[in-house]
């Protein structure tokens, strides 16, 4: 496979604090990779090292065959970076802002204009091309930011929290746009986010970043398996009454994890196929009435709750 980003043993320490801890990751050409993790997990630090803007304490990053630390200028030529807050000349129009970037990147005014107009069309901003960017909404600025990144003709684009502060409809459109741009132009995309549901919509693969370490990586479907085992499932049982004895017997069944209950319902996770039948046996043999039962494969919500909610405080 065509490897475009190679990260090996990448480590960044700020004094005693290990912000990125021996990260290994390969990303192939055309792939959309989501770096997912709570605040402070180390996503931005990783991106800065990838761009050659921060020096690793240990390990290396190679982008398009260039070492980001030793050859940052070459890397910058290949990589477009959209930070979480994009800055534009507010009293210039969207088109003018793109033209400034094109000129700074050595393109002629005519070629730059042609490209800028084409990109404005692609990101759905033709109607606002001659409007000052100071009047743009946050979603419009992010779209213009994408066009601004693409006008450099990068091979890789890195987007830091691209959907921050955008309303749900805008988020959906922006994500779809990123996906289309990547697939149409063979662009490799790395995006960081702490929104699992957003990342899941467009990423080919996701890495779960917690406390500086990549806990798991793979397709969204494979993550549940990696984290919960082949047969992870969530079970919900309703019965009347739910006695302490029932809870204790279910809690000690093999493979049962994370049991929670209220007066009428028990929810739990299990890696064992036989758990459902065993729960039924427990309830019936206790003389209670089973009123509802459901079993679902472990989903991303569960991954999210388990690894991210509160992870920043750990
Ligand atoms: N310049 C710095 N000096 C000291 N510590 C830092 C510095 N930059 C980052 N850190 C620490 O390193 C850790 C990782 O930070 P980083 O910004 O990479 O996380 P993140 O995953 O990008 O979070 P966010 O989503 O909030 O941007 C945090 O604990 C942060 O406080």
C-alpha cells in the first residue's frame, strides 16, 4: 500500500508531562483518518509534530517521504493545515483572501483566480465570493478555510476540530464536503475531533487517543471488537421485581461487565454469547416476571462512554 504518513515511536514530553507517548501509525494515500480523543489527549501536539512545528522528544514522523523535523519546509509544501480557528483578512472578500494565499504560494494571478473560483464553487461559496469575510458565519469560514488549504494543491490535509462551533446541519454538510473532496482528488485527510459521531460519518479509519496513547485504531466497526472482544454485546432486561439476589447472581455470571440497574431494568455488557440465556434462567428461577429483553452488539456510544467521558479528568 501507498504509505503517505509514517509515525514511529513518536513522543513529546513537556517537562514531566508526556503529551504523546510512543505513537506508531501509518496512513495510506487517499485515506481519511480520524484522530479521536478528549481534550488534552495529545491530538494537537501530534499534529504540530507532523507539520514540523514542534520537535519530538523521541521518534519520527515522515510525510510524503520527508522527515517533518528535519525537512519542515518540504513537508509544508505537501501539507495543508486548517487550524480550529481560521483567520482571514476580515475586510477583504472570500475571493480576495484566496487570491492572497495563491499569490503567496507562487501562483500567477490568473491561475490563482481560476483555481479560487473553482474552489469556491466546490465548497459551496460562490454566492459569497465577493462578500467580506468579516460577515461570514463560522461554517462559511470553515468552508473558505478548506478552499484556502486546497488552493496550495496539497497531497495531505490536516484539519484540527473542523466542525467546532458549527450548527448540526452545517457540520453534516462540511463533513460530506471533506469526504467528497478527498475521494474526488485522492487527498489524504487527517482530522482531529472529540466528536465520535462526526468522525464515524466520514473516516475510513479512526484512532482513539487517550492520555497521549493510541488506545486502538482501525475501522469504526473493528474498534468495538478490539475494545470489547469479538462478541461484545449490550443486554437490557426488565423484570418485576428485580431483587438484590437477582442482581448479585447476574453480576457474577461469566463475562458480565458494567452492570447498572434501577427498579425495573438491568443493563450490562457481556462478551459471552450464553449470557442472555443465563439471565433468563436467573430471573425465572427466582420467581420474577420477565417483562422485556433486548440484546445489541456493542456500539460506538458504548466505546465513547467507556473511553472518553471523563477521560480528560483521569
Ligand atoms: N506547550 C505546552 N507546554 C506544556 N504542556 C503542554 C503544552 N502543549 C500541550 N501541553 C499538554 O499536553 C497535553 C496534550 O495537549 P494537546 O493540546 O495535544 O491535546 P489535544 O488532544 O489536542 O486537546 P484539545 O482537544 O483540547 O486541543 C495536555 O495535557 C496539555 O496540557
